[in-house]
C-alpha cells in the first residue's frame, strides 16, 4: 500500500547515500562467479533509490506488496519506459526467489540485463539527486 507522508528529505538523502555505497560494493563482486549476489545488490540499489524518490515526493510503501508497488510508482515518471519497469519487477521476483527459495539467478540473465539495469540506476540517481536540491 502506498501512503501519503510528510516529505522526508533527510531519510531520502540517507537512502541515496546507501545506494551509492551498494554501487561501490558491486564493483568488488565477481559477477561471473556470483551473479545472484551481484543482481541482488543491483536490485537493492534500485529499491533504495526508488524509496528515496518516494520519500522526497511524500510517499512510502508498507505491507506485503511494498516493493512491487514502489516499482509501479515509477509509472509517475515519464523517464521510465514500460519495459524498464517490467524489468525491475522481473528482477524483484528473481531476487525474492533467490532470497527465500535459494533459486539462483544465471550469469546469462545478468549478461542480458546488466546494461539495462545500470541505465535504470542512472536515471533513478538523477531523479533522486535532483529532488534533494
């Protein structure tokens, strides 16, 4: 459920910084040896950036479908294509299967989608950063 809150720029900045830290961690991971961990980290980076944007806008998600609704929130931004939102949702599903069922993600999935996910992260960072100015 998406709920209206008072915009929280301080928490939004904290999440933006956490996402930057995750990007640094990603650089240290051997993506061909640990594609699931690398993709999980990329997903969490996206999730933190989306949360930062939502907090700046005065919204947050709660409940069982919080991550899905956060991803769908990006429909409010013309910068994101339907395919990009679908990719993030697919990554969310794969991340959950990895985290809760032990189902690993493949290097092929990483290889196929890495540049697209990096582009999404770049867009999210620009939006999140501009909202904090």
